[in-house]
C-alpha cells in the first residue's frame, strides 16, 4: 500500500475478483461478457442452477438501480439460464441509473455472469485501508455485513473492529486469527478467514491499493469463507501496473 497522496483509480468488479483470486482469496466462479453470445456461452459454464447477472459500471447501488427504459435492478439473481439470458438482454447496452451515477446514469457495455452462492450463514464487512493518523494499513471489520459502514460507525461504533498492520513487520497470522474471532469466527473457520485477510493484505501491498473492500465477506454453512462483492481502489501512480 502507498502512504503518499491517495488519488483513486477504480476498476470493475470482475477485474477486482480476478485480482482477489490471483492473490489467493476465495471468490465465486464468474465470466465477463461483452455480447449476448458471450453471455450464452458463460451460462453454460456456470455450474449452479441459479445464475447471477451483474451490470459492470463504476458506481455503487447497482442492485437498487433502474435502467432508462424502466427495467429495474442492475444485478439479477435468476432461477435458471433462460431467465438469466432474458435479464441480460434487458441490461446489456442499456443505461443504468443508481444513487451514485446521477440522473444521466452509466452505459452498461459489459456484464459479469456468475454462479449463485448458496448456504450463506452470515454476511460481514471487511476492508483494508490506509489509516491517516498512523500511516499504517488498517483492517476495518464488522459482523453487520451489507450495511453502510459509515452509518454503522456513526451509530454503533462498538460494532466496528480494527487491526493495524506494522508495514515493517508485515501481516501476522495469529493477529489475523484474533481479528477473525473478534468478528465472530471460530475454530477452523477463523483460520480460513485469517487466510483471506492475509491474501487481502498481500494484494493491497503488491498492487498499491488505497482500499480493498469486501462487502459482503460471507461465512458459509459448510465453514468456507468467501469474498462475494469487492471494490478496489488504487493510487493513480500505480496505474502502470
């Protein structure tokens, strides 16, 4: 991570997921698509019966957004491939308006087709950012996943857990396990969560990230821990990477 001036270079979700997977994080199977033909091919590769179609734009609030033609939702969890293809035809090439795009919206030229993750036991929020006071990479986590972290920090600061990382010593496994337990993980699942945290840190360090945000990080009924939605920001000076 960089401690210099933080300007923000953002990338799409499918690109973030690719970097997370490369770093060792557990993510769902997914395929970026530019055409309906590519969507059809991707749907045959996704293993789960239910499929997820996600608009790829550089703005939040996609799921609650509305397209210019009135079609609602920039993210659709579909019961089968036929429903997923129908949704994709509405979304691709359309303009999506969300709370962050402004009234003009953003053109959807790419979709991300993924498997539907089932058996979710609980959702959490975990991010690694640069703490301005200490200039140290800092993990911020909450067991209240899916919520606005700013609102949660303001109304329920006791529910926010933090872990600072000494950049000279690097990430420590035992401290990651302790942080996982602070977030409600236990036993072998705490170990798996710790491995996700270590991978997040190594990604942030290697790619000069100013933020790696996972919302939600999920604990599954089978004990696995996965990164379901991700947002990565980078120092502009790292654009060449």
